[in-house]
């Protein structure tokens, strides 16, 4: 039988914008690379060590969080002292509070790892005054604590976390009148995204001098031997804002009110198709896209694309010649959104 081709056209509308008070978004929409240095406004501070902060695939995913699955992720892994890299955000946050939300997954806790930090703020005064740092303390080969340090003593939570799981973390630096009373707070979530900031943080401290404001995000790979020797940590989906809404809930909006699929534009609609189908989709911006096929029982039977692609129109072919006739679904995931269409394969 002659192969039939059905062209399916998906449009993910452009015109996205962020809430105005969101000052930094980092989804690591780069191809995997040995060093994040000099990519997307990240730069190294201090010596150039043998252990870089890398970009690896895939990115981290967490249901309900706007940064979930949008790009790849950063990897902090070493066998010694590694790099520290920073990215500046603008404008500086000099009043109220600076919030940083992110996804984190710890994949290795060797006995060489004691406790140390991996991500922090750096103030608008420059230098390397790394503060409001996320600390990890090894408990066992598979479990750890999380804590926060302003600039002095670390306050660890009483909660226990597990390797190979993705957590939503929020760091907050709050600025108050007076001296030595600004606070650094930590919130960690295992599922869901709270619509409002919880009244009580998981950990918090005011120990140490205050800063006039925050202006940088810093990633640290056991910099200056911070106790993170031998770690393997993934960090992704960083958002910085002046409120809970503009960091944790910094949702993307569009002029189409989140309409993400236009009518199919092809002369073969409606299907069926006989053997092969060409799936076309249009991306409004560069990002990670995943195209998968599921059968009527919800079981994935093909993964056609899972990579970062440029904006524009793309096409991928699904060869279904070895699949039984029946109903299928094509799911396209892009920058945290999912669109789908029903397909009918006949033989």
C-alpha cells in the first residue's frame, strides 16, 4: 500500500513576556558543553580550575513549576577544587527582598562530601561575598539535609532529603532597617508550587553583616574547598524576583491568553494515515522540545525528538509501519507547555 503522509501543524504562539519585577531567568537553553563559563552572561570569578560547571542534558522537571523542562541544566561535579561562576541581574535589588527559586537534584553523596554550598547570591558591592547560600550536609550515601547561610553560621533544617529526586528550592534575602538584621531564608518543596509564601521557612538566619543589596547569582563547584568534594548536583530553572510572585510564580503569559495550538493547516485533515506521518510544529523561540507518540492505553511507543531547537518551523517523521492499527496521540512539550493531537493509523 502506498505510504500516506499526514502533515500536522502545531503552533506555539509567540509574544511571551515575564512579569516586570522578574530580574533573571535561567533555563540553560544551551547545548551540552564542558563549561558554562562565557555562555549566556555567565562568567568565572577567580582561578580557572580543572573542574568546570557544565551544561548537561536533560533539564530538570517538577510539576507545576514554570521552569520545568524548558532547557538543559547545570552540573556541579568535581574531584577537587572547582570554579565559581556568576551571572549579574538588573536592576539590583536594594530594598524589600530578593527571591531566588530553582530546581535541584543531588545524584551523588560520597564520603568525601561533608557539607558545603552550591548556589548563592552575591551583593551589588561586588567581590565574592557569597551569601544566602544553599548548603548541603551529607547524612548517608542516599540522604542529606539542606540549610541556608547568610554570611555566618549555617542554619540547617530538620528535614531529610533523598538523592535522585528533584526539589523546588526558594532562597530569600530580606532587607530591613537597621544593622545586622537582614535575614536569609530557605524554603523547600517536594511537590506542588505554593501560591503564597509560607509563614514559616524551613530554615533561616540573621547571623552576619548586612548587604546593601543583591546583584548576582553564583554557582560554586567546591570553590575554595567548601566541603563539596566529589559531589554530583544538577541545578536548573533559576528565577530571581522581588516577590514570591515574580520568582516562584513568574509565569509566562501571551497575547493569546495561553492558547498554544492553532487549527491544523493541512489538506489531509482529518486523518487517517497508513504508514508514515510527518509532524510539523512552529516554535516562537529557542527552547527544548520533546515529541512523543502514545498508544490508546497511554503507553509511550515512540520518542521522536528530545533536544533544544531554534525558533521557526520544524518537521519530524514517525514511521508507524511496525505499529498495529489504532488510535494514537502525539504530544509536543515545549518550555513547560504540552499540546497534543489524536492520530488514527489504519492498515
